[in-house]
């Protein structure tokens, strides 16, 4: 007897539609947790307009990429402890920036 099989993995994967085709993602959605949360927190505080750009576009232009890296580096510099080493928050910011840069290496970006 033939049956109807539903692939629940395809239905529950946020990046796929019901037919299994990839849906466009924005820049923020492509950053894995917990790094996504850190980037959102930093940009909400430092540059909400840049955060909105990340939520409404993909992939980043070089100018957007540079804005994210500069903002994250500035935020990390506020969390240096003794010996100019980042404290725990600084390490989280550094790791989030690393995840962003691994996802979009600067040499793979479109011109602005």
C-alpha cells in the first residue's frame, strides 16, 4: 500500500519553504547563534540603522561589512581588562565578529 510521506525536517527548517526550495535569508538570519544575538545587541546599542540594513538585505556590500566590523571592534574595545585582554563580553563580541567574517570574507563581497 502506497503512503504519503512528509519530510518534517524540510517543513521545520527555517531556511526552506514547504517545497524544499531555499527562501532568501537576510544577513542577520545567516549568522548562527549565539553570535547572532551578540551582533544584534551591539548594533541595537551602537548603530540601529546598520542593524536594520542587516535585517533587510543579503549579502552584505563591502560598505555594510566594513560598518559591522568597525562597530564590533569599537564595542569590543570597550571591554578590555587588565593587560589589554578582552573580558568575557569582549570575547563574545570577538567571537561574533569572527562568525560574521567567516560567513562573508571581505574578498567575496560585492562592491558597494
